[in-house]
């Protein structure tokens, strides 16, 4: 066996041994449910979606019409994406004994978020026209006619953009119209808007 062949075989064995560990280190969560057409792009390649499939740091998740996906992250954060949704997992670190953080970017669509074990101050979600910071929270967010709405079911969220910021409490909502207009003052929402968001997130029975 030549020296080059030995070196090639050694590198191949090392790669095969290390790859699962590297992939596990990047795992952010697990798919717990999905329906319809859901696409996950990882390192410029489309990967299959199935229940119990891993979701990784850097993944881009897109749902088509009448499609949904639910993800539980390693820290027990729960995320449900409605149809016509696009989101990226920009940052995810969870270590019970060290600093942890989540950063997501929502490019479009409706989603529901329930916070897990990561400290509230270390969770940020970029949405159209602003950014959401959480305070022990369960909330919904999505398009409402010509605005992007955020409705808090439990806890509170901090919503900001370059024009201003608000704290939205339980059973309250705010709306973002563009990046140059401050979030609307928080107020208790009627059934129309909250039901609109909730209905988009329902899985078929």
C-alpha cells in the first residue's frame, strides 16, 4: 500500500468518525410535526423533512401553501411555523452550564413561539420591520393586512425598531408597519386578529 493511499484512508476514516459529532454539535432542535410541503435548506442543499428529523444551526426553513412545521429546540423552546413562512436559524447555543442564546430571522409569515430554558435576554427574533426580545413568553406573530402584528398570550415581549420600542404584556398586541415607524402602542386585541393568527397555525386534524 502506497503512502498516499494510506494517508487517504486515514483521512477518510477520521472524517467518518468526526462527522456525526460535528453534526450533533450543530443540532438546534427536532421536528415534532409537519404537514404539506416544507423545505429545509442546509449549506445550499435541500434536506428531507420528517418527524424526528434534526434541525441545525444555519438552516433555512420554508413552508408552502397549507403547510406547517413544529420544532422543539434542545432547550425546550417551541416554535410553530404557519404556511408561506420563511425563517433562518442564525444563532443557537444551549449549554446548561454556560452562556446560551437563540437568534432567529423571520423573513415572512406567521409563527408561534414559547420560550424554553435559555435566558430571556439571550433570545432575539428579527421580524419584518423590527426585532422581538422575550420575557418568559408565549406569543404569536404574522402579517395582518398591511402590517406585521405581534400578540402575547403569556408573559411579555420587547418590540423595537430604529423608530421606537414598546413592551407588550399578556393579552396585548402591537403592529409594525415599516422600519421607520415605531411599533404601535400596546393594547388588548379583539378576537379578529388573534383568531386570524391562531387559525393559520392549526394543523389539520
